[in-house]
C-alpha cells in the first residue's frame, strides 16, 4: 500500500482485535501533536495511531502492517527538526510513549536497561539515583525519548567527554519490518562476534527497524563543575584555547561553546542583559570543566586562563563563582531556544574539520551578504566536536511571497560551500525529509548504494518510514529548483 491510498479491508479492525481498542486511534481520536513534529512541516493525519506498551505489541503491529502492505512511521518525543517523524496519509503512526518502563540502574554494572519510550530526563534521573551519569544531554530532555535519541544518534551536551548516543549503547532490541524481533540485549563492551548489527539501527531514523529496548552504559558522576566565559580575538585563538584546556583537564572538559559576536550580542539584546565583559569582542567561549573538588577546579581553571591571557589567546574572562552565576552565563548560550520566537529561522546543523570552521563561517556570511545584503545570521558551535550552527532569519531575506524558494536557495548556497570543504550537512539532527535532497553532498554514490542495499535487505517492501533519509530509487530524489 502506498501513502495516500485507503486502508485495506479489515485492516483497522485487525489492529484493534490484536492490540486492543486502547492502543489504536483513528480519525478525530488522533491528537494533533501526532500529526506533525518540531520541524514545522504542515500537519498530516495518519491512517491510524498505534500505541503499544511492549515489544510484542510492536511486533504484532508490524506483522499486520507488513501483511497488508501498510507503511509505518515511528514517533518518539516528536522533537526532531528535520521531519523524520512526520506522518503520512495512508500510513500508520507508531507511538512509543507508553513503552516507558526502566529497570533501576545497577551501580555494579554501570548500565541502565529501559524501553524506547523512556524520556531522556527520566533516564538521567534513574542514573543519578544510582550515583551515576548518562553521557548525553539535550535541551529537549523532558520530551525526547531514548528510542528517538538512538534512532537519530543524538549528540547535544556531553559529546566532548562521552561521545554521541552511539557511544552510550551496549545492547539493543529492534523489531524488523516483518515483525521479527532482533534481540541484541547483551551488556558487554567487548563482543567481537561478527557484524555489530545494533549499530546499523543507530542513526537510521526508523527506516531499518523499530527500536524497542536498550541497555545504556553509564559513567561516574562528577561532584563539581566550574564554568567560565572567555573573550577571544579570533577563531585561531579559540582552537588553541580548546587544545590548552584539553591538555590541562584531560577528559574533564565538558563544554566548549563558541559564540561569534553576532550571536553573543543578539542574545544579550533578547534577554535585555548587560554583557559580562566591558566591551564587545569578536568571539566568546563558554567553557566548563568537571571534577570532584570545586575549589581546586576553579583555581586550576583560573591559572590556565591567566596563562592563556599572557599568551594573547584570551582578552577577558569571567569565572562563575556560584552555580547561579554559571546558569546566568549558560543563559547567554541558550538563546538559541528563542530562535522560533524572535526569528523565522532557517537553521543549519553542520559539521566540519575544526581547522576550517572559522574560514567556512566567514565564507557563508560573505556569500549571504552578496546575495542578500542586510541578512540577519547568527553563528555558534560546539567547537570541540566540530559542530557549527548557522541560523538565518528568513524575514531578513525579503521575498515573503516566495519564502520556500528563498529557503531552498539559501540551503543550496550553504551546503555547496560545505561540500567543497568536506563537511557534513547534518551534525546531530539527522536527515529526515528536509535534508534529503542534499544528502548526496555528504555521501558518495557508492556509500548511498550500500545504504540502499541495507534498506532493501531489511525492509524490501519499503514500509518503515518510507521517503525519509533517502529514496530507494535515486532518480526520485531531486534538489528543489
């Protein structure tokens, strides 16, 4: 069955009979939030909304969908920004939020076993209750779910120390398109027994299988953290400061958030907050180090920053004396949460080799200024992992009557500049629908052919999240004119 067609005879009733009325919603019973996600794409009502509570329910649902050739769109917390969880007409939406059970964390094994619908915040709290730490943190922690975090290989805060979601994974359970349950729930770090199949599903955005359970590794929780806001003269100094902090605090540099002057000044304007510095600087970095002795940590960080100032890397610095002051510094960086309110944002979540980020960011601004004089663009990034965020206010580009066309032109411009420097069009948000036309700029034809072969092998009927990431037939993916 293809999206847009009607349900096969008896299909909805078969779902109700197998899963129970409480697990199947149709028509007006489908809540509005399941018709879209945070990407802003127009709402679509799915054929049905399925809400299983366990792996067997997911397997049963997929077996029925497979038998009736009905596509399935998995939905987690719906916090994605690229349309990966957008439903389709004629497809069922599979909501995992009722699969929210977790086992108490075991301090001895330093692992956490949980269902895919557990929110990231609930997982973090379970780890903290055992005196441990989950290595991934996102601003959407209260809504996003572990299954979605794995399916998109989420990054966010903590990547510098602990890596992305892929690095937190020890065991996984997945249901394939035909309802086969793939049990890979083995909590060992060392397990060289052929292909590491569980990693095929991390970052696959629900196109290869539905993640139902996981075993995550946990880390010792640091008892102290110290934050500092640092002013810098240029991008090269930011890279040198990063390496200096990493060498002086090995494994303890938790954050290194770089803000260009355009972002920093705009953040202060939005919050009507005075700058912690006495003047404006080209760059500011929010750095955070962790350890067990806060006083010793603060003293060490102050000494390193003084050394950097003597070397001309640092022009000014503010060291948070309390956690309240640290939160105030972090609010400057977290102004990105205001983008949808203050702007009509076109967001770029991209990554490049660290040494070329500064030049690339300047090249983007120059190219945008030539094409759209007076554009409003803001830049910040998680410099330690090569992740740059560029956001342009679409309202500053004019042509309100052709906003979609302008957005496509803007994306093509930025992504072409990115491709020429060997960058990735997606650092941590995935591909979904929105970035699909540009995937070929970051993946070679041979890579795409292998990806399609894997999809064909695991989902030959193309029923799992069809049309997301890439199309099975490459000629059907075209860059918007």
